DNA sequence: GTGAAAGCGCTAACAA
DNA sequence: TTGTTAGCGCTTTCAC
C-alpha cells in the first residue's frame, strides 16, 4: 500500500505538504493541493490510521462493552451510541462479555492496548477490579445501565426502583397477592434495585412476601429463567404472578410454564423489564420499558464531551424514566380487580 | 501510560530485552526476565498495540460487515466468526451497514485505514465497487451469505435455491396453489436464488405463477414486508400463502395480515427463511433454517487460513445445506392436503 | 544473552 | 507557502 512518502515523491513535494492536504490544513497553495490530490487518487492512497494515531496520540476510537449482544435492549442501546459516535466521526468497536467477568477483563485489556480514546461499558458485575484498570490509566469511560460500587464515574441508567414499582402495582391492581420475583444476580445493581422496588411496592400495600418467592439467577438469561421457574412450580403454593427482572428471564419463565401445561396469562401472569424482540409482530409481555436508544445516545454524548474537554469535571449521574406498557401476559388475579 | 522505554530504564536493560520478554522470545536469562516482569507489573505496563502493528505490519484485527445487526441470523453468524477469531487471538471489529451501500463504503474505508488483516463481509448489494477497493489493496476477505457478480473471492453461503424449493413444496403439499413471494432486492444474490427456487418448485408441479404475486422490496426489513403485504391484500384475488424471503419481511407480513383482521395460519399461511428471534419461547414461523453459526465459523476459518498462508490459493466456494422446520404459521390450503 | 540502531507511516513544531 | 526534523512506541536485524 502506498505511503505518504510515495505520494510526496511522486508529487514532488515534502511529506509535510501531503500531510497538510490530507488533513485539510490551510496555507497550501491551490495548485500544490491539486497536484497532491491527483497523486493521492492515482496511487489509491489510504492513510494508515494507526500510524496517525501513534503520532497524534489519539485514536478516535471508542469501545463499547455489553453483556449480551443478542438482547434487544443492548442492541438498541448500541445503536444510540453508534449514532452519536458517527456524528462525531468516531469509530466504535464492540465487545460482548456474555456476562463473564474474565471476558470483560480480556476485552478491556485489548481495548487499552489499542489505545481507545474512551469506553462505554455495561459492567458485568459488581467487582471494581476491571474498571479500576481503566481508571488507573486515566482513560475516560461511562457506565451504562449498571452501577458499580466504589467506582465514581459517569453513569447513565434508568429508574429501576420506580420501574419495578410500576410493574408490581399493576399486578396488585389486577388482584395478585402471591407474586414471585425472578431476579438476575444480586451483584448487579439493576437487579438489586428492581428487587427493592418490588419489595417496597408490596410493603406499601401491606402484602407479605414469601422469602422463597424471591429467586436470584446467576445470569439474566432464558435458561436460568427456565430453571428458576421450575423451582417456583415445585412449591406447594405457587405464585399467581411472576415478575421477571428482565426480558430473557421472562422468556425462560414462559417456556417453563407452557411446558407445565400452564397458560399465560390465564393461569399465571408474567411481567418483565424491557422489550423482548424488536422484530416481534405481536409483543406479548406487559413490561416496563427503558429508553434504551436514548440511554446509549446520552452515554456517548457524555463520553464525547469528556474527550473534548480534556477529561475534566465531576461525574455525571443520569437517571431516565421508564414506562409501563400493558400487553398480553397479565390478567386479573384471584383477588379480582381493585376499584 | 508507561512505555517500553520507561520499563527498560527502570529495569536497567535495553528496550530490545523488554520487547523480548513481552513476546516470549527465548534467549533471555531467567534472572533478567524476572526483573523485567517485575517492572512491567510495577508500572502497570500495557503495550501499545498500534505501535506494535505499525512495526510488525500486521494488526491481528479482522473486520466484519453485516447488513443488519438486529437480525438474529447475522448475530448468530457473528458469534460463529467471533468464536473462531478468538481461538486465534484475533480481535473482531464490526460494522453495521443497514443495507446501505454508502455506509458499506465508509466502513470499508475505515477498516482499510486501520489496516485490518482481513475482512468478512455480507455485501449490501451487487455492486462490485466496494469490494474491488479491498481487492485492489490485496487485503484478504471472504464473502458470506451473498455473492457478488464479477468478484472472485472466498465465499460461504447456503443453498438458497434448494431451501426455497423445500419451503414451496411444503406449501404445495398443504394444498396451496396461489402462493405469493415477497423477495428482497433483486440485486442481492440470495433473494434471486430464493425466487428461482420458488419458480422452479412451482414449475415442477405445473402450478402457474401470477407475475403480480412476486414482489421485490428495496430492503429485506419488516417495514417493507408490511407494505408489500398490503399490496398483496389489495388484489382482487389474494394468495392463500405467502413466502417471505427472510425473517424480517415475514414479521412485516404477519403484522399487515393481523391488521387486516386475517389469522395466520387459518386464513393465510406464511413461511420464510431463517429464525426470527433467538429468544422466542414459541417460534412461530415454518421456515427454512440456515446454519448461521457454522457459516460464520467456517468463513472465519477460511480467512484465517488465508492470513497464515500468505494469501495464496484459489477461492473457496462453500455451500451449506438448509433445513425445513415446520411450525405454526402454515396450515392446509384450499386444495386440501395431497396424499 | 544483550544492546544499538534503523525503520514502520504519520504529525507537528520550528525554520526558512 | 513549504520543508526539515524530531519524535510517537514498538519490532527486528545485526553485531558484540
């Protein structure tokens, strides 16, 4: 591949001049510029961005880390990030951690080696270790969706506590009392918050919560949702409604229920956080929707601002509101609908 | 961030020696190695991969270009690629073209600038231009899913022609005669092949095909599927079955049908290519499934082989078999089931 | 076993 | 307006 040197020689100018026309610097005579432009074309010149980054000490790349790239919530988030990044001529590189802390660590390391300008990360769990590595090297990053204790960084999330309350209040209004909650790992902030919202809504209405009705899965994925639901079904007294902490868990829940010959919502109501599938022709779940696209967009915005302002300033903490969307997975419970 | 120079100075050795221990070269005294290792840790040294790439003239990065990152088919493909790449310590960077040729061009350019070692691309359309750019710079790449006329490159796809025949034969067996086909753009090979498969299966059974029953969309996405289906429904004689060329079109189709008060499969049968949602608890569509994961894995395998063998050798052309999966979107048609 | 030095392709003072 | 030069952080040849 042709280098800037080749171009300079052929155009009969110095490499500095070529560099100037490549970067649209002023103070280049129109005639010279044209000549260089011609040679550029003639040689099919493609600048080596790595060499440029090395010299410029900045890559114009931001890295994004998500726990599950097959989850609509994260792909939508990603799209928000990409759009904002694109507006600012930044390249986005993506890592999929699969909810695995060691994968997270590997990706973070690779991204640091590539000297990305900044990162946007949905952290896998509550261990500060991986994030501290980023901080130690003073690379700006923003946390999305999940907080991590002891890490003071920009954060964009949604009001999980309030969202969970919306969902639970809806179930209570439908007449449900025996409500079970399927949570993701305790270590992840969003799941703790959703459980707390659940508990508070129940407390407000003086409805007792059976301890065995709160189940924590190691990962918020459908296989785990399936297993936990089977456990619920094995109880002598079963819940009449299940609140799954995310979309994937809910899918596992419904799978287990169907397999047990139970109809949703006739026999049991099911609710969850987030949409399950962007492609669905008939969204099924009554759920609380987070503004995923906006969360990504804003996260990128904050990161970019930091990149431009030389990383200064206090951490931003942004909390977005959620919305309850009633659909087909919930129905009146045994207590009947309250007025 | 600490550089190799800092490490060398602090360890009292030359940068060459540091480089040697970083790359596990032999001929380093164990004592020296240990000392360097200690300093490496002490300074939290993270090698600059861009500088390394520049010197080594290879980045160990491969780029992947897909048309729609929200489509399960492509995310599954991607996962296959990633797994194989990971085995070989390659970093994958992703571009989402949104079926837009100009986005494709932009990404290809960015990837070339970053000097990726190779690319895996699901091309947007049948224009050679973007791919010729890659070829001109002699960067290895493999085409996946879609072929491009006039481009002789490694290719991994599936037997769309045969897959379409499976689907159509199934519909015919169910007693359907008035079968409509919703295709993606003519310019994309897979859609041409699926239409041809459709036509050949109909011809084999001597069933006439109404020209107005073959509709081409500009993009294979649900919005277009919706529009085309509305067009079908406006005809005086409607089809009794619709063959959507991919999963997203099919979702649009069902949406339109539901909106028109039609039940699938009672009033109309619908089939398509590929699964619609990896997360579904009750896959709905009778469809032909391509081995997406395997396609990605094999594509990466071929690319990596080429990277190692110095790019030599004739182009591989791999065609994988598809599988018909009968589910809930098809039912017997007016002619009744054939024996 | 170890180091000096050249070079990868580019940017950015500084001079002219 | 243009060119010279010194890096950016690393690899690698060659000599010791």
